């Protein structure tokens, strides 16, 4: 008997949802090129129509990102709805809007996790990459959440500027009491693609980065989760061509992207049901146009710069 694949499923197992594109920061490496509101973002009625379908299809897990999700006018209403239906929620945030009151609300909603982006062990390094960012606010968000018992994680994206601070950052993460710290190679997408020459770490930088990570994995074994994904976005794409994920990547305007590194849109939640979009997604991975373009990207990673120039499959 053949093993079950994503094609056998009637719905995705996971939805990654960029609920907005507005952001208070302008990170040099932002894969979403967030910062301004894009036209046609889902309105409240459309958002709840989408949420209702998530419930009806029994999708167990939603990761909310942005933009900066805490800037979304209905952020907590969305989370309340998901939590009421026992759907696991992860939120990816820069942490800057999390105060005592929001931390309390988050704790009450029993998020599966809150991931705070911390791109340096020091304020100057973090703020050099995260333009208009405030490292102290991000660290304070970790403290507030941990105090309220929220499962808090730190995410670090390595670049030429900050890669040397990984060891120090992991130690800081432990002293804060986070559940885990997550990292991997920077994805050459969005502003990271535009700024690739100034951001991309060298092979030597990565060598010592992964060595430090391996040492820290051992050192913090049983005390804190130190997790890294060792593959870059091209290796990921090669893998996904064979084994597509059982997940959907939903953009703020309701369009659904096939996968981050490719520009293809496989559905539109303003016009189609979630089930229809899921069927389109499954078909799109077998579409010769998609396969041919993906092969070209694999041969020439500079084409990753096109990943946010959305086009229909
Ligand atoms: C796009 S951000 C949006 C959420 C929130 N505004 C924040 O700053 O965390 C979501 C996650 O993607 C990560 N990220 C952004 N650009 C990236 C890139 N080029 N490669 C890998 N991760 C990236 C961020 O560090 C963050 O953890």
C-alpha cells in the first residue's frame, strides 16, 4: 500500500496566514517586504468567512504572521475565534506591542506559542537589521509573556551583521527562560533578495554558526530547545517539488501562494472556497509551468527575487 500523501487529504493540516502587511518596522531582510498596507486586504466579513471554513474543515493549526499581526484591527477577535474552536495558534511577532495587558490576554487564549523575532544579542545589532526596531521592547515582550506562562520562542535570522552573535543570543534566550530558540539560513526572498550582497553570510560564517549551534544544542539539551533548519530555500524548494507540504500560505488579500520562494498564486479566498483552493494547490504542484519555473529558480537562485511578483498558476 502506498503511504498517504498531501494529495489524499481533503484539507490542509496547517495554514500559514499573513494577516496583514502593515508593519512598524522596515527590516532589511524582510521576506514579505512588509511595511505598507497592500490594496484589497480581507475585510472583517471575509476574514470570518475564512475562519469559519478553517473550523468546518477541522484544520488543527494556524500560524499567524504579517506584516506585524498586532497591528491588525481584529487580531484578538481572530485569535479568540480560533481558540474557542480549539485550533492551535502560533503567532510570529516583533513583540513591540506586547505589554502587560496583551500578555495576559495571550495567556488566557492559550496560544500554542508566540515567536518573537530577535535578530541580535545586542540592541545595536538587532536594530541595524530591523530598521525602527526596538530590541529592549522585544526582550521585554519575552519577559512579560514568560511571566504569564506563555510558551515563548525566539526566532533569529542570520545575516552578515548578526551571525556572530548566535552563541550569545542562545545564552540570553536561556537566561530569559524561553521554551526554545529557532533559526536557519536566511531566505533569499523579498527585501533579503534585494539586499542579498550586503546580507548573505559567507560559507565560513555559516560553518562557525552551525558549529556553535551544534555545541549549544548539546549544552542546553533538556533545558531549552535549540532548533535549526539546516537547508536553504533552494534545497527546500527541491524537496517540496517531490513532497509538497500539506499546508497553505494565505496572503493578506486572501490570495494563496503555492510556496514562499515561487511567485505562483493557486487560489483566491475572496472568490473561492477553501476546499476549492486546496484542490487547486494540489493540482498546481503537478503543473508543468510550475515545475519548469521551479527548475529554473533552482538553477539560477537570482530568480528568487521574483517570488513576491505574484502571478496565477
Ligand atoms: C515576516 S516576519 C512577520 C512577523 C513580525 N513582524 C516579525 O517581525 O517577526 C515573520 C518571520 O519571518 C522571519 N523572516 C523575515 N525575513 C526573513 C528571511 N529573509 N529569511 C528568513 N526568515 C525571515 C522574521 O524574522 C520572522 O521571524
